[in-house]
C-alpha cells in the first residue's frame, strides 16, 4: 500500500478508535510532581502518545496550579491569597530543577503486570521462565482489578500487560475495560503464538480501542527468529502482526537484541517498514528466567563492540526506513557513551534504570518488584503506596541512587543513566550495587584503573568481547551523536 493511503487509513482508524473510547473516562491528563508535573498528551485519541515533564510555571499555565500541600517548593507554590500575583514569584534555577529531577517520582509512570506465567512456546531465553502450567497461586480478574484500583489511586498512567501470554486469558477484555474506567491506558506485549480464535478475539479488542500500544515480540526475521528463541514461530508471529496492524494504528515490534542477530538489524527494520509498524523497540538481553542460564546468557548478550555500535546503527536504520525506534532503558549507558549533550538527553527524557521509580512490576501472583527482571519483594502490587512509604522500599535501587560507586559517582550522566542495569550487575557481580559491567564507560574505567594499579588483577574478560577502547573512541564509520541527534531527535524519545 502506498504511504499516503496508509496515512489515510490510520487517520480513519484513529477517528473510529476515539469515538469508541467515548464510553470510558479520558485517561489521566496530569499528575503533580516536585518539579512541576507530568502531562499526558493524546487524550482519548491516543495521538500523539507522550508523557511530558513540565516545570511549575508550565504546569500553572496549563491550569494545574493546585498541588498537594508541601509538594512544590514554597518559592513557587501558588499563594492562597487571591490578590497575590503568582507570576511575580521567583523562578527556580536550572540547578534547583535538576536537583528535583534527581529525586524519585511520587509514583511510577507505568506498571508491568505479568498477568500469567502460562505459555506453551518454551522459548529458550524466556525471562519469566514461562511454562504450560504457569506459576502457583496466579491471580485472577478480581485480584488484578484490585491492583488497578491501587495503581490508579497512586497516579500511574499506563500498565504494560505481559506474561507468559496474556492474550490467552478469558477475562482479558474485562480487565482492559476496567483499566479504561480507572483512567489507565493498557498496553499489550504478545508473542502472537496462539490459535486463530484467540487472535481474532485480540483483534476485536484492539478494534474497540481498548489497547494503547500493542507490540508483537519478533526478535528476528525468518531463521533469525528461531535462532534467538529456539522455536520456529516466525510465521505465526508475522500473521499476528499483520492482523493487528490491519485494525490498529499503534502496533509495533519488540526485538530482544542478541549477539547473533545484531548484524541482522537491517533485515528486521526492512521487515518492519514492509509491515508498516508504528515503532520498533530494541531490548537488551537480560539474565532472567531461562535467560539467566550461563550458556544462554553468555551466548546471547551483545558484545562490547556491538554495544558501542548500537546507537549509530539504530540512528542510521531509523533514518533509512522512516521508523520510530525506542531503546530499552538498560541501553542508556550505550547511548551516553557517545557523549551527547546532557541537555538533549534530559530534554528527551532518556533515563537509565527506571526500576522502583518510573516503573514497577508485578509477578503473576501479585508480588511487587522494582522491574520485571529483578527479584520480587515481600509486598504485593495492590499495596504499592504503603510499600513506597517504607524507608527500605526497593533497597537495592535506593542504595544505588544515594551512594553510587565509581565510576558512576563521577560520571556527568549519573542522574540520567542511573548506573545501567541492576539485574545485569546482580547476575555478573552478585551485587546490585555494582556498576553495570557491560557499560562501555565502566569497561574503559576498569582498564585505566588496572593500568595504574599493576598489582591488582585485571578485570575478567567477557567471552567474545574485543579489546577495550578509549572512552572517547567511536565505532568505525560513526558520526558524532550531537550531529545525529540534532537531525533526528525522535529516534531517542
């Protein structure tokens, strides 16, 4: 289909979807924060999709000038005196705003809900270790609705529904409607590996406008899919992608990047363009579930050379194919390795490890965790607000924010990168407080430290890694990020 016809089709789909969503309350439009607030764009139409961080002045300009008492600094808090002129209040300095942004949010932006751990696919790298029978004591509709009540009261904007395979649940449509009634946007990640009747039901739900974004997990095209997952499911996943894209404009691809498929990214982007997807989200392979097995993780994780080449590669492919690209938050160390201006990184809200702050997760039994790849806490997701008030909430992540080790402590991107992936640090070093061992800056710092302290043992080499390079080196043939970013800012959003 020609591109103008595709755009016309999407406009029609968006108009139909907005009309069908009128029976539900509009999604949460704003939430107050210490720095001002967070505005959600899109409304019922869902376009454009964005959560925008605004300062106190902009919040008041948008009509949100009544924060909870004590949330905003006294110098910017609106006066209770109607005669006072709040426009004359002194604005906070950039340093003061930056300090406020370093503090945890009042609530997560998004919750990742593993509705079930049932899935018959048996993918070799499944991060939840899903099985045909699922996990013991899995929650049902009533419990997950109670969790949505808690998340709505906390101020959460989105939920990401996953599994296992959530599309198989007979009560999925009831849960979607309940989320909409509570002002929460439900998004879905699905494998597409299920019978036709299940796919038809998911397509009907998408056509009714119940989902926000739908991403189909496709880690490679044709034989690359089987190489990553250990099963030949590409044809089924492709069938699901085509069917869902026919009825919804916001259907994309989730791709878990591996060492073997990195060089095949051009084929994946070409495929995504041919299927007219709305986005490709590139995810880092993490040591969780079956993916934590030594032979699986060591053979699947990208090499240091590939990590350094990631950003120039996706920038080039995004421009070439006209596709929006999202990078997993754990790839932030690989982005800031290229030394982009901090103002660009902050403007685009590129954050590293968001676990326990911008996002939380819940297992199929309701157990709360900081992210989907980290161990569960003793709390349940339907007690999120009470848990967050505890002094030791998400202790591994809180400790890192307060006392990061070197070289993160001295890194100019510390507040934005947040030290990379805690799950990878825990797996490799058995210490979640350690720096991300796959961060290019950490690797270079360790090499320099070893040279200046010859009596110490050098850092252990990771299998398949090339010799370390200087922190200022760029991948061969790449352009400085500042030039790329200024021309193609949306790729980093």
